[in-house]
C-alpha cells in the first residue's frame, strides 16, 4: 500500500509581530498584577487562555478594566481610544505590531494630506476599526469596491489595505475602484500596507496546496490571516480549517496520499504539533 505523506508548509505559525506582542505582555505580567488587554492580544484562544493563567484578562470596554495596566493588542486600536486610556490614568502597554503601526501611519498621512482614505479590509475586524480611526472621518473600509458610491469620493483618493489581506485581492480591489472612480478623481495615492510575513505564508501555503490532495489550516477562526490561508488553499484543493487536533474528521482523509499543513501567524507551535501527531495517528505515519 502506498504511504501517506504529511508535509508542513515551509513558512507557518507565529510571525514576529505575534511573538513580540506575547513577549511584551508576558514580561509585563511578571511586573504588574491584573493586566487587561483591550480585546484578545492575538487572535488565538489557546494563547489567550495561557495568558489568563498569568493574570492577563481580556476586556472590551473601559468599565471592565479592574487594574492599572492595559495592553493594546497586536492589531492596534484607534487613536481616540489610546488617548482616552491615557487620560483616564491607565498605564498603557502598546503591543501594536510594527507593520500595523506602519499602516496606521500611512492612513493618517493620507488623511492629513487631504485624501479620502479607502481601506481594503473587513470593516468588522479590530485592525480595520483601528485603521479607520487613524484615517479620520469620512474614511471607508470595505472588501468590495462595488459597495462604494464613487461620486462621493472627491478629487483625491488614498488607498491602503488591512495588513493581512492577499496581494491578489488588493490588486483586484484597486483595479475595480480605479475603474469605477476614474472620472471623479484627479489624484490617487496607493500605499502598499500589506504584511510581507503574511504574503510569504500565503505563497508557501499555495505552493504546498498545489502539490497536495488535502490541506489542513491550523488556527483561530477569528484570525484574519488564518482565514486568508484557508481561502487561498481552497482555491486549488479541498481545505479544512481547525483550531485544535480533535476537530480533525477521519473521513476527510479517505483516499488522500499527500496532506499539506499550514498555520496562521497567531497559532502556537503546540497546536501545530498536536495536529501533526493526530494526523499521523489517523492516516499512518508519513
Ligand atoms: Fe504583524 Fe504581519 Fe504578524 S501584521 S502581527 S507581522 S501577520
């Protein structure tokens, strides 16, 4: 009988921004008691649960904060919230990823220069909510250029992206927007705010997906970059997103010879290892 091969993507799991955010919060937790993070520090339940064991609690409003120290998550927050936290006297620990910070600065720079800022991204995602704050009043976030009333765009148009979107998606969005907005605008400025780490993970996942009979993507369902990995892989092969090893369904693997595995940027190594070992037990050692 032919052996089943299980192969991990050449780039997967924790990115530098996530490692950095977790390290900052772990160090702070050693120093200060009762740290609150404004929303999950990264989009992975396992990480959040582990940090809870160190006294780090997730809050969603100022009223829920019960200590002195508040951590800003890796995907950032709007500037008004930062100001409010500081003016309330909280000690603020900012773990915003430098790549997200760069996107925030780009949005602000465009807005300050009089551009109407359009953000390619999921308007319900915390990073995009933060970017909207930095881009100022009148800015728009959407995944679909067709949703924008182009006659309201004005003469100067600035375009940025949520950091974890795909390059091909951003390119399609920009092309669609420019085609529609062409007659109404005089000047268009596009700033590439995509995260290169995310792009590298997507490229590696796609390369592996093309050679596999099935892809398993490990990560939080609330993680944008994890969902992007699943979307990219599902374009070429059957793909399943799981948060934990016990979500693997034996029936998925019938007749499959080459199984590819990738993981989102906020997925801890233990979660990937557990999925790999359950896979081996389900399909036989690769
Ligand atoms: Fe930052 Fe990119 Fe990771 S934006 S948090 S390095 S996925």
